[in-house]
C-alpha cells in the first residue's frame, strides 16, 4: 500500500463519462484555492483521458499537464486496487452503481482511500453501509455516497434547518423546482435514467436491507406531516407538485437515524416534493411516471426502456444530455418548510400539543445535474481531505448529513454558488 506522500489528493474515476468531464473541469477551476492540491483522472482509455484533460484545459483556460492519468477499469479489480492505492480520495463517477459501485468501494477500503460518489440508488447506498462500514472504520477511510444533487441539497439542507430551528423540530417538507432558460433543457442523461430503471425494478430489496441496517424504529411523533397525496398545489413554490421519487428521503432518514444515535437529535419526519408547473403538465408527467414504473417492473419492459430511451420517455431522456448553453441558463431551488415547537422537551418525549413554530429555508444554485452536482461532489471530497478530524469516528460508510454535519461543507458550498439561506417563518 502506498504511503500518504505517494498518493494524489483527489482522483476522478470515470473522468471521460458525461458527468465525469464536468467534475474534472470543476477541480480545474478550484485547484488554485487549495494550495498544493495534487490530482489525477482515471478511466479505461488513456487516449480518451488525455482528450478530457485537453478539453478541461480549454474550457477553464488552465494548464493541466500536471494532472496525472491513471488507467483503471471496473472489470479489472487489480487496476482499481492500483488506482485506490494512489489516491487519498477517489471521486467515483461510474454508474449505475448497482452494477459498478461496489468494486470501487472495495478497492478503496482495502487500499486506504476514502471515496465519494453521486449515487442516487438507495439499495446501493444502504447496502454499502451494511457491508463495508466496519471495514472502512478499521481502515480509517470514509465512504460517503449521494454527494451530488442526490442528495446534498436535501440532506445538508435538513442539517441546516435543524441548526437554524429554534426549538424542537418535528418535520420538514421540501419543494424542488427547476428554472430553465430560453433554450429549454434537453433532459435526463441516459446513465441517470438507467439507474432509475433498476432502482424501480429492485425496490423490494430495501425492506430486508433496512431491517438489518437500522435494527429498530425511532420514536414517532404524535403529529404527522400532512398527507399531500400524489398531486397537490403548493403556495410555497406556486406550482403543482408530485412526491419526489429520488433517493433524498432515504438518505435523509439515514442521517436522522445516525444523528439521533450519536448527536441527540429528535426523530425528524421528511417529505420531499418536486414542482412540475401547471395542472396539465403535471398530469402528463404523472402518466409518464406511471408508465415508466409499469415498464420497469418486468424484464421485457426494462429492455424496451433501455433500448429506446428517447421514444419511451417522449424525448425526456437521451445519450447526449443537455447542452452547455442549456445548463448555463438553468438553475434550481429547494425550499424547506419546517414545523415544530418553541418549547423543547426531552428527546424521546412526544409533544401532545400541535406544532407552534415554523421556519422556511432554501438551498439554491446553478443547473443541478452537471454544474451543481460537480460543485457538491468536489467540495465533499475536499472536506474529507481537509477536515477528517471533524467527521465521525475514525472512518466508516456514511450519508452526507452524518459525515459532514460538524464540518464547513455548507460554508464551502455557499462560497461556490450553492447557497443555504433562511427565508423566515412560513
């Protein structure tokens, strides 16, 4: 195993992928803020990696000849071991993580490297915690998944609300909204779509996983969050909304569980929603999601979804993803509506009266998939690199809200255009 002095600070694995190229550019932009930062890029093809390095240099106006190139392939465990042994933190951009993620986690844990990823796949994220937490803790490394748009805004937003809420926090409803520009937004990249297909298809795996992972239920509030149903209009973001089907809820629940166990938090309810727009559009999206869920539930349907992504999603998914111009015009916001009580009670004592305190906060930033995600991912990696002393234990597998609660990650993100702010009372 390489010594600390022989290791690169950061290595981007999957640098030639659609998201990976933007992660490389983001590190190129911020490396001068971090004196002496050493980094590399890794993937299957040296020639393609060299092109990505050249492209990043052109896009950022920086010389990147010092950026090392490492050849590594998920089908070759030895190559992953070599990559991990040369890294302090591996930034893993190779998905779907259900198929390709564990190999990287294994290599990092076995070779003394921490790792972050952008997985939005609850089965993978929770499975890795169950399988590798003790080994990572023993190795002194951190494995932190969901460090992109899934699920930094939701998870660190919940931590931010918890910090700012004056009293006992009962629950949070979050509302995600995207604002596009004149050029529109071409939509979801195929790799994200493929992960969603297999997540839907294998949702049944989560129940048994969670029984092993959590082992017990936390005390439940006497006052449940409102049941909004499958479609409702929100005055908070002035749009019709659907339940958000991503990994945010499961990631936040993992953080709440950890912080209940180790930091004295109360159990916090969390309900995420996504704003679609007008009624007609929202009904159309609902029908499309129902069709997607049905097709993903059987093998032939999944084959059709994967083979004909554009046709099966009415153009919402492509292998190309959005253009740089579309990304530059797009932004996101996630608004948090929190409720609870002014008067604090012992942690496991449930309030009998209705909540009498509220707070509204917001996380906002640039386009979420390929601008904000690299920002969140890179700053998460930098935080592990520089603030391991503020992270839990000596290592382990954590959600972002468990790993980074005591760090300066929120401050770092705010300084890099992903802003956290309190808007006031509801």
